[in-house]
C-alpha cells in the first residue's frame, strides 16, 4: 500500500579478515610451547620480522605483498609459447617504499635484556636446521634462506625472502607459517641433546627386566602415597641398562598392580620373580619436572646449590626467569643423574653441560620423604650417574 514503510532487509556484518587473522595468530601463539623463556622471546623477535616482511613484500613481491610472476628466461618463454614482451622505457624513477625491518633482525636488544651471547645466524640454524625452509602452508609459497643473507641494492642490510610456489600451487600470498599447536619451538636451545635426554614422557611404558648373576636387579623401591617408586638405581645394574630412573613409578610387576603395596611387598615381588624376565609397567617420574636455562656471558645460570638443594636464585638470571624454585633438589643435569654428588662435583657437571642446560628438579619435601631410610653412603657410592642414551 501507498505510504507503508517496508522494513529494510537485515544483513549480517561482514567479519574483518584482519580480525580473524589476528585472532588466529594469537591462538597459534598461545598453543606454541618453548623449552625456555629465552626461546620464546627469540621466536617472537623472529616472528615480528617475518610478518613485517610478508606485509611489506620483498624481492618478487609488490610493495603491498601481492606476488608477482617470477621472471622467465627467453628459452623458457619460447618453450612455454610465451612471447617476449616489448621493452618499456621509464621516463622517471619509480618511488620505492621505505625499507622494511630485517627478516632476521639484529638481536642486540635481546642480548642486552637477557645477558646472552646470541647472533641472528645461530638462531636461524637452530630454528631452521635445514637452513632452507622458513615456513610452509598449504597453497602458499615457501620463504627460503639461500646461504648467507644477501643485501639488496634498494634495501641495505636487509636479507630478502625468496618466494616460491608450493608444488602444484599457483602464487599465493606470502604468509609465514607458524608452528603446529603443541609443537616445541626452540630457536635458542635448538635440537639440544640434554633437553631430549631429560624429557619426562607422558603415558606409561612396559619394560622387561632381568637379574644379574647374583640374582639382583639393582633396584630399591619405596612406598609413597599408596604408590611404588624407584628410590635407587645402582650403576651398571640390569635396572640401569633398561633405563629406569630415580622417581619412576612402578605400576605393575608381572601383571600385578602395585597400588597400596608396602615397600617390603614390592621387594618380595622382585625377589620371587623369574631371573630371566620381569615385566614392569612404568610411569616416568611423576613428581619431577624439567626446566631449561641458558648460561650468561660469564657461564652461569644463576642458581646456588647446597647439598644438592637449590637455596637461592640470582636476580634477573635465566634460572629466575624460567621459574626455578628454591627448596627443590636437582635430580638430573641434561638427563644425567646427580643425586648423591658433592656440590663441587655437581658444579663441574654444570660447567661441562654447555650453554643450554636442562635441570630436572623435585620438591624438597617429596625428595626427603623418598630417600628416607636410605643410607647416604649407599647413594653416593652406588647411584647410577651414567648419561642416558637417546
């Protein structure tokens, strides 16, 4: 009817692509794991550089980041049936955009902040061990570093990413690929052997244990809170050879659940077991955790130890930054058991551990309960201090 107002159709607001990208990047960042705070800071610095380059564009990209077709040789053009374009003479110089941040920026600020001796080249090698691919996403080109950073005549000092299409894909937007959710990213720690040796694995595992010629396994067990735990692993014993460690929880012995057993009952079960094969189900060190720290320029991590126990932390040290706590005992250094060592021996192990050190620690109240009634002399003389295999 005339004069009647018709309601306007309601349309849903169009979500901003930038908002969704930012939200996705934030979610990915929160799902990323790092061995240490230093690794997190180093990775964030690198990510800022990669994002800046992908937004600004580089060699093979327009200033707004949209890719250009790669140049073809005349032979390739002839083979593809593409004619050589006419030569265009520019009458004036094109205006170049301002230079972007370097893809791998100078880490002087990071070094000053954390007192570490770092270089961009070292971090590149540790973050990308093959020194080739920076990141790959489906349908997107890879960003490659070909040898040492090259200088552009237009961008002094700035290494330029070389965009390449993924196999079977056209040229898409150059997007730095982030780590998968839950993936461990270690631009400073790298593929550190000590970090891998010290890893406390989730879940349970089955091991097959035997006895030596004297009928011994080399294990001492202890009941704690209705569970059975490894109190001592003797050096060069069958228990050490199968990889049992101080603090491991024994869930089953030859198919029998150990919950509620006393320490004596657990030892009787081992004594009665077959000397050729004892089947155990084990959980990795549930009372312990690992902390990865980095030595400063003086070779220290910032921890003060007395009789194996952490008594104080140096201010602004890597130990303090990464959450080491006092009133905790150090069980392992880079996966090597140090329980029973004198403080001087422990400091020597730390000194030889390299610039990246992974410490395995346990709360003092649990440790002291676990070693209760265990002879200190037996721990010092018999505890397995070998370096575990990878």
